[in-house]
């Protein structure tokens, strides 16, 4: 008999905000405790930990906590653990954990993503000579992913006739959802005029196209289904994942400048499930920059190539009561850059109908979660409602 | 006084090694060079010890035309580096020699608001010590 598909048995999150003045480990412990409470598991039940990208000492605030540090602080005993940066982005931890519980390496795996990017300050010029891929970008004052992503956005606008109004529609939509989310960082109303008159960062991306750096930690517990009886909630099945890597692993050599790595990730994910885009009830799609969400909509096949701009400008598509409710917590654009796992957290909260005032009132059993952009991306379908029985 | 795009100062620079040295020093004679496979003639960029097209390890730097077109661009306004005058143009230049063979670069001596995808451009170098960064200018301004 084939092994059951892996499941998510609980979620947790620390305080999320600007300059909280707390250590990464402190925030992570809060998120782990929240997830244990949420699931009904105890720390003794946890026998695995996964994270991406592992502790990143060279990038202050980007990933301040290591697995060994968390393990030691919380007195864990682990059968399996894995952390590191050379995976398909922020969902690497969840995908690795899913593989671990499926192959019997662990029963309950804490996946965490902690950021203190709001508190951290990086001085670009304090670093030494450039090595690796950064040497091809930074000598040309292209310091930020905002620049690298803007090059894709400009090309997308050029090929498909999209305009800033489409990105603005997504920014306004996300802010509307954030207004219903008490943990969102920016909750005040945002209008399209506010968006269009905001300062340009790197054309065509303006201030409101960029997500908001945050301090916070998010935890997802991935479990072996056979180990979840008696827990607080019906577990959510990880129906399928995809993280195929093809073409060039490069910001500037990728053959198509109007898609990113998510196109191959989503394609491989769909090959692993009988579900189709029409079966999906809602979507939580990465928005480190607004244009990336448009790329995800097309990668998943929720609209055709070049159609995502029109798709997001029609609110009946993406509103909470729309055909495909999108980034229901406000996304990273308004809720804060919890960096990937925040989308998984929100998808689970919606499926469990624990999303408070922003709860989707229509069907919300099957979620598409797409996380990453640029060179790294992974796609996932989450399915509630006890699908295997 | 903040520096302009055609100025060589205040740029972060690559660490030279045996793989990349030919590229970053190529502009010393005003020529742009890229690594090319001696077996299948594929250009390999960034430089690598093997051809990604045919897996040959026989590769050598070859002079290229230094001409291409703007595949995309962005006008950067944010003062990431306060020493650098904004706005400035970051571009992806696709070289004439091969489809999707691109350099991330700056377009210099141009009105940032006048740049368009598809514009013809040609290389010019800015010297930073022993490193020559390939920048580009609109071809009709040569």
C-alpha cells in the first residue's frame, strides 16, 4: 500500500511587525509554541526540524536562526533535520519535511522561517569584492531584487501591454484584505491614486510594488498522517508539490524574461495530481514584488499567458468573495514580509476557517500556494476536508 | 557631488580569479570577450569550465562585436548607494552573437526616459583599477 500523502497538522506565528526589537530566536520560540498549542502536539512529539535558507550570518536579518540553536534552546530530540539555502526557495523546508515524513525519517516536523529584516541594517559597501553570481549584477549599481525584478516587469509590460494600473490594482486589493487582518503591518486604506503617485523605486516598480520588511517567525508543522489521530484539527493534505529547475538558474540569462522559475515549478506540480486549476478555491501567491504574483497566476494556469494584468484588474476574480480569492491576508505587500511561509500559514488558516474577518465565505478547501520568484520557486496544492477517506 | 553612471568610482567590484579574469580585464584593449566552446561554437556566460550545450571542456575567450540590443531596462530612482546620482539606467543587453546571451549593465550618456526595449547599443568600458566594466551606449550616439 502506498504511503499516505503528508499533511499539515498545525500552524503558528509570532508577533509580526516593524522593529520589534526582539531576537530571531525569541520570535521563533514564540512561533513554535503557538504551533504546538494550535496542533495539540507537545515538544516531545516533534522529531524533525526543517528550514530554508539556514542561518545566514552574512545577510543581517534575512535568516537569523539556525536549526541547532532552536533545537538546543527548546530541548528537542530530533530524528531528522535539514536546513540550507540551495533549494527551490522558501517552500524548501515544507517540501523536505514532506519527503521526510513520507519516507519515515520523522513523524512531526517543525518548518520555520524567521526574519528580522525590519530591525537589521545592511551596509552594501562594507562587504568585500564580489564573488559568485552577484559579480554580474552589483558592479552596475543593480543592488536590489527590486532592480532585477523590474527588468522582468518592464519586459512583461512591453510584450503584453500591461500597465502600472494592473500592479496598482493588486496593491490596493492586498491592502483591502490587510485591513481585515489584525496582524497586518499596513492596514490603512490605499487608493489607486496613492499608488500611482508614490515614489518610483526602479521603473516600473514603485514603493507599493515592494513588500514591507518585517520582524516575525512563522511555523508550519508537517506530519505523517498516520501520526495525527487525536490532534485538534483534521489535517490538511499536501496534495502535490513542484520545484522543477530548468532553463538557466540566473536572473539575467533566463530565456524568457516574462516568466520566472515558477513556470516550471507549477508545471511539475500539476503533473503530480489529478486536480486542475478549475478545482482550486483560492490562491496565496508570493508577492515580494507585485509583478511576481502576476507571474504566479499565469504559471498555475489561472489565466492565460499575458492575461494576468487583466485578471487582477477585475476584482470579481480576486476579491474575498471572488472566483479566486487571492492573498487573503494582505500578502507580503501589506501584511509584511514573513517570507514565504506566511502564505502557507494563511492558506491553512482559511482551510480551517480560522481567518476571522477575512475568512472566505465560499468554498475554501483547496488552496494553491506559490512561493518564490526570480531563480527559486516552488508550487504546492493544499487540500482540506479529509480527501483520502 | 554624486557620481554619474559613466564614472568608475563607488562601484562594487568583482573578485578576480582564473575563471573570470579574462572577462573583467577584456576592455583593456577596448574589446569585449566572452567564453566560447571550441567544439560547438556556443557562447558560455557567465564563464564556466564546461560548455552547457555539448559538455566540452575546450573553451576559450573570443572577441565579440560589443553590439546588441536592449532586451529590457529599468530606471533606478532609489538611492541604494547614496554616492551615486539617480536616476540611472540598468539594462539587460542581448548581444548580437547569440540568442539570450545577455549582460546586465548600465546605459550611459542617454536620457533615462528615452530608453526603449529594442534599442541598438554598443559597448564602452569604464576602468576601475585593473578591471574594465562593460557599459553600453545607444548605438546612434557613437
